[in-house]
């Protein structure tokens, strides 16, 4: 049947309003739960840099939150390594992705401190967020440095849209394990970070600044390399500050 | 859908049993004889994309079942009021709303799955099966029949993608539903007996191969030939 234009317009308007209300209502109701889920996911990623994925998977959300609050302290630093955290500026609130668009000197840099239970002084490792570009979209992650401020304790990597089976493999435990035990500074104290190489299947266990690559995902690997190098250089002042403190303490 | 079901749908009687033979056929037909993936060759894109592992595939299947069944139902309820000239837009609006609902619910209650399926949930909107069933069935049939028809098509889609995912996960990652089957096999038969995973199965090519084999087996059994 052929309806009048008025009918079509009224029908469309009513449909739009009904569907719009339904969607905004859902969004309102589910919003807080979604925020919680996102916050929990972030905590899991941070913890992923220091404990294994299997351990995290075995935890319930409540346990993750508990573990996180017992073992992780956080602070925010600027490019010079100076602490700038205050009531308003906390590491959990800093969105690394947002600051990524600003010049490096103007960014806020969160630092997460993994410490022994109940004793924030007994630091086990420092966790630094990373953010950069992969092949198709953003990649990010968290890098844990041991207290010598040189050895990588672990890394978690995540991505928004890398190719499944190729670049997306950065999320796999097997790929991330390759970074464990590698060093970010050379003997003279120069920052060299860790390079993921082209090609796969070679043994880089003798080289502390190189890890085996991902076959077919060289551009994603380059993205990871650039991200690591960039963020380690942004955090260099903080890292150097910590390592000299420890050198003094050791004397 | 075959012409046969259409005719039967038209000559239906007022007091029909809840699961009459005709209605059972609405659900059963798309499972094998008129399967949306293997016979109609619709919805291939998501069948390739999400089937590397069974868990996300199951979530995808449930989402698609919800979207197809509900959109079929809703459009069928509205079918006599929808202006013919804007019907595609109306269908799209309804489907898009349902898909967004699914996506919001996943984001709140299964964030890991939401992350893993990411764009593919949104892409259910463009899944040809959804619009295909709306145009071919829901616009001309009663709500309950449309609901059953949607369920049938969605289940036909689901069992195929789950089968594909089963083989892809088993051969590609050595596990089923995340349970490391290959590791268990190695632990039973000793470390010398280790099974290698096949990287091809993780890439979309693996899905093509599995899907092709399923279509082959099915058509050999049913004798279906494309005209």
C-alpha cells in the first residue's frame, strides 16, 4: 500500500524516538557496570605485567580488585620524573591515550608500583604504561621493570585492531614472555630499549636488547618497538632517578 | 527459503498447534536443507572472522540468535504499519538497535568477550542473514512464525560457525573451549608424543578450508546442487 508523506514522516519520527529512548535508557542503566568492567580490565592489564595471565584468569573480579589494592601503589610523574600526583591527578584517572596526542613534555605519566603485601616500601617492580600505533590502529601495554630499573620483569600488550593471527599475536603469552629478562639500558647507561626483530624462530637469548619477531607482523612489531623506545625515553628521568637512589642506598 | 514454506505459510489455519509440523519445519529447514551459510552462502564474513576460538564464537552465536529472532519478531509485529517506501531503513533501525543492545550488555557483563569480538558484534547489522530473513519472511508472516523462522536461520548459522570454530581451535590452538587438549594428550602419552598446532587454522584461510569441507560433506549427503 502507498502511504502519505505525512504518515511516513510521523512513523519515522516515532520510531526514532522510541528506539532512541530504549538505547539511551539501556546506556544509563548499564553505564556504571561498564565503567566497572573497564576499570577491572585495566587492572588486569597492569597486573598482567607482573603476574601470569593464568593466575589472573583464575581470579574472580573481587579477588583481582583485592589483589590490586593490596599490591599496587601508584603515582603520576612528569617528563622530568617529578611526582605531580595530587588529589585530582591519580594514576588510575590519567588516560594515557588522551595524553598521547599532546607533546611529550606536557603529558602526565602514571607509574604503578608493584610491592610486597602490606608494605609499599618493599617495591618489587615498577610498571609503566605504553601507548603507540600498530599497523591498523592503536596498540598499548604495560611494561614492568625490576628494581634494578633495567631488567624487564614482564610486559602486557594489547591492540585495537591488529590482524588476527599475525599482529594480534602481541597479546599472546608466548610472545610477551620473550621480553622477560631483557635489558633496556646498555652497559654505559644509554637507553636502547628492546627491539623485536624481523622474522621468527631465531634465538636471541644471547642478546639482551633483542627478541624474536612475529612472522608476517613486522609492522606491528615495529610499532611495539617504537612504543617501547618512546615511552621508556619519556620515563627515563624517573627511571634514572630511581636507579641512582638505589645505588646510593646500596653504598 | 524454499517456495514450499511460503505457500504453507499462506494457507495456515486459525487454531494451529504451538509446534505444528509446519512450524517445526520453519525451525528445522534452515538447520540443514536450507542452511544460511552452507546453502544460501550468507553471513560468511563473520563465520570467517570470529571462529578462531569456541568461546567467542559461542557468544557470537548467541548474539546472532537474539538479533535475528527478535528483529524478525519486532518487524513482523510492525509489518502492517511500516511504510513500504522506507521499510529497509526501518528494518535497519530495528536491527541496529538490537545489535547495540547486545553490544552494551556484553560491555557491561562480559567485557573480555566484548573486547575480543569488538567490531564483529557491530557488524551483525550487516549480516546478510538478518536483513534477508526480514525481507523474505518477517514482512509477510505473523510474529510467532517469524520468531521461529528467525530462530531456525540463526541456529543454522550457529551450528556451522561452532563446528568451524571447533576444528579451528583444536588444530590451530590445540584446545577446545580453552581447555588445552593437546597438552593433555602429551601428558598422557609422554613428552615425545607432542602435537604441533597449525598456524594456518588461526588465520581466516583455515576457516575457508573448514567451511569448504563442511559444504562438501553436506552436499554429498543431501545431493544439493546449485542451479
